[in-house]
């Protein structure tokens, strides 16, 4: 049910354009395509085209639309395809879309002329597409070049960053190496300091040991001296000791004395025991006095001996004390001398240490100053390196910018050249109708200039084919060669076109027929490929397309001006002027010819547009006239 509704909606939308369709469509042109699409039977085609009741064309189109409406959606689609192929403007008005199909396999309705026009339009579209693709390719090349420049700039920056990284890594490695060396030196210095301290401690210990040994030695010397003195004393005492004979004599005297004492004591005792015995009477007083004298003498001797012993002991003690004091004094002298020497050594060491300290301080200050100078020099060199690297970067950036600007300018120049080529190709590209008008007006102008008309086209080679063949041969020779292999008819058309254009455009000059060597086999649509004389004829033929309001006498005036303009060049060539003047004149002539050619092409385009508008108007008027008849 929805399909039927869609079909009704499509045909109801198409009914709004029924008047335009009836007034513009030729049934004989669209029926072959509709019949091939199986939406129109041979009987329906015969009814539409040969029914005597359908006198006017509009009635035939109306009956055709009714028949197609009965076929449903298939007929609607086939009808729109036929409009797209044969009536693109009407298709655009009806559907609001641009036609995408511009050709059909059916050529029996339009014939070879329709195929030629189709090929021409396709070639023009392909050329435009090639130009657009060329422009796009140029822009892509410019973009690729810019990207290449940016890539090179990025690569340079990456290389610089890599170099900076490598320099940073090398600096870090050098710093680490310096740190390791400094650490090793610090370790060695600490080890040497410890060794020096140990050596100093050992030296001090050795000095103390030496002093102790010296002190022990002095004590030993003192002891030895004391012992020597004792030995001397003993020897002296032994020398003073009495001999054995003297001792024996003394012992004998002692024994005699003891015997006398005993005898005396015995006699005393005998006298007491025998008082009657006569004895010598000794006075008692004398005896007591003698006894007292003896006691006093014994006491005196005893005291003297005691004093002697005390004096000897005191002398001995004094001598010992003297010796001890002498030893102490000697030891003190030696100690004082030792301490004095030690103090002098310490003071000397302190002076040496102070000198070394001053030298180390001076060396440290010198090293600090040298290090500061090296740091300043390093900073200055680093600053110079940074400035130089910045200058190098700026120069590289300027170089890349200049390269980018140069590439941009080259791209702009290439685009402008491409735009100029597109403009020239657009100016040179014209419709078959314009080519026909140009060829016909050129033939009329040439006939008017020379006083006689050129050869008439044969039935096999129409002016349209000649103009198309000329344009194809000049614009796309490869395409013409490829199309020449399609069939005998196209090959004969190409050859007839070349022959017709050659006979029409190259046999008559402004002053009469040209010689055989000056006749051109090239077509007349592009004068820049023709010889000079044929170029003049072609330009005159381009100027032969008169605008509205121009008189037929203007071509002769233009011919005279062209002859006058060409006379100095011919004179220069005959007189063998310098090549620079000849090149300048050729350049002026080419610019003047290009200007006239562009002017003629603009006139041709304006005439073509006016012809299309007149054709549309006449189509409607013809339809109305036919319907009225």
C-alpha cells in the first residue's frame, strides 16, 4: 500500500510541472530511451508518434505522460532519467537536483552530432577536472613542501635539542667524574692526614720515649756515679783498714792487757780475802783519784769516740745528701735542657706549621681566585656559546622562513599560472554552436576580404564537425588520436575537419592566395600554432564575428591596420635587423595577437549565451505555433 502511495505522490508532484513538460519535451527524442527501459511498448510508441488523432506535439507528450503514469514507479524513474539525459535544465527545475548523467547509449535519436557534442562536453569536463586536480596537486605539493620545511625545521630543532641533551649528559658525566675525582682526592687527603697524624703521634711518642730513655740513662749514670763513689769509698776504707800483722799485734796487746787486768783483779780479790797478808799500802785517795782520772779519761774517750762517730755519720750523711743534691741538680739541669730543647723544637714546629699555614692560605686564595676566574671565563664562554647558538637558531629560522616564503611565492606563482592556464583554456573552450558560428563568420569574413567565397562544406563534413575537429586537434591531440580508432565515421570526421579547416583557413591571405608552402594544416581555432600569414587570416576570421551594430566595412579596416602593423616586422626581417629588436617586435606582436584573440573569444561567448537564450525562447514559440496550427 505504501508503494502505491509513493507512486501517486511522485506523479502528483510531477503533475505540477505538466505544462512545462508538455511545452518543452519532444516525444520523438525521449521515446527510444523509454522503450529501451521497457516502460513503453512498440505499440505505445507507434500510438504516440503515428496516431492521426494526435496532431500537435503537446497532445503527444500528454498521451506519453498518461502511458508512463500507468506503468507506476518504474515509468516515473525512466522518465526522470530521460529528462536528465536530454533535458538537463528541465530536470533541474523539476527535481531541484543537478544532473549526474550526461550521456546515453542510445544515439539513434541524436545521431553523430549528439555524440560529438557529448564527447566535447565530456572532454571539457575532463579537462576542467584535470585542471582542478592539477591545482589541487599543486596546492598539495606546496603544502607538502611547507610541511617538509617545517619538518626540516623540527628536525633541526630536534637535532639541536639532542645536541644540547648530549652536551648536558657529557657535562653531567664530566661533573660526576670531577665529583668522583674530588671524592677520591678527599679520601686520599683524609687518609694522608690520618697517616700524618699517626706519624706525628708516633713521632711524639718516640720523642717521649727518647726523653724517658734519656732520663733513665741519666738516672743510670747517676746511680753508676754513686756506686762508683761508694766503691771508691770502700776501696779507700779498705786501703785505710789495718793490716793483719797490725791486727795480730793489737790482739796480742789486747790479750796482754786483759791478762794484766785479770791479774790485777785477782790480786785485789786476794787482798780482800787475806787481810793479814802484808801488802803494799796504797793511798786510797790516790787510788780514787787515779780511778777518777781513769773514768774521766774513759768517759772523755768514749764521748770523743761518740762525737767522732756522729761526725763521721753526719759527714757521711752530708756527703750522701750532697751527692743526691748534685744528682738532682744534674737531673734538673738535664731536664731543663731537655724541656728547653723540646720547647725550642715545638716552637720551631709551630713556626713551620705557621709558615705552612700561611702558604696553604695563600695557595687556597690563589686557587679560589683561579677558580673564580675560571668560572667567570666559563660563564663568559657559555654566554658566548648561547649567543652564538641563538644567532644560529635565528639565522636558521630566518632561512626556513625565507624558504617558506619562497615556497609560498612559488606556490602562488604556480597557482596564478594555473589560473591563467584555466582562464585561457576556459576562453579557448567553446560550445560546438559557438565553433560553428566562428567558422561560419570566419568563412564569410574571408570571402568578404578576398572578394570570393571559400569552398563550401561537403555534405559529409558539416561546419559543426569541422569546428569540433579543429578544437579537438588543437586542445587534445592525444584524445583525437584515441577517438580516431573508434570507427571509420569518427576517423573520417577528424580527417574531414582537418582538411576543411585547412582549405578554409589557410589558402587565402589578405593580399591573395598563399603559396603551397605557407598553407597550414592546423585548425584555425588557435592561432598561436599557425604560421604568421595564416595567423593573420585566423585573427581576421576571429574578428569576422561582428557584434550588433558594427558595419561590414570594419574587417577591411582591421585588415589594413594589421598589414600596417606587420610591415615593419617584414621590413626588419628582410633588412636583417638585430635579433633583440626582432624579439621585441615578436613579443609586441604576440601580445597584440593574444589581446585580439581574447576579445574575439569574449564576443563568441556573448554570442553563444544570446543564442542559447534565443533558442529557449524560440522553442517555446515554435511549440505554441505548432499547437495553434
